[in-house]
C-alpha cells in the first residue's frame, strides 16, 4: 500500500518543497509519486467518516530500503507521513 504524505494542502498545489519532491522522485521513481488532485482524492479518507484530509502526495515505494529513505527524508524535513 502506498504511503501517504499528509499536510496542509492548497488544492492543485503541494506544500512539499520542490527539493523534497525531487528527492522522492529519485528514491522511488516519478511513476510512483502521485501529486494530481484526481490521484490524491482516493487517499483523502478511509472507512471512518470522522477523519478526512487531502494528502499533498502519495508515494508507492518498491521495497524496505525505499521506505527507510522516504521516512528519513520526511523526518529531516518535518513532513508527516501516514502509512
């Protein structure tokens, strides 16, 4: 299951800094990083109606090494992650 980067969002615009997005692409590949509103909306809620929030990005790492690198990057930049 892809990891979800969650933070405050302006529709159509991510608040994740451009250098972080560049690094995410380098880690997992552009094809595994979703930023478009249409791709993100399906990750904005789960089975509980109480919690909703549009993620800034969704990334699908291929292995544990990518997960570790992504989590380290997010921690270094203070970006919350929802698994």
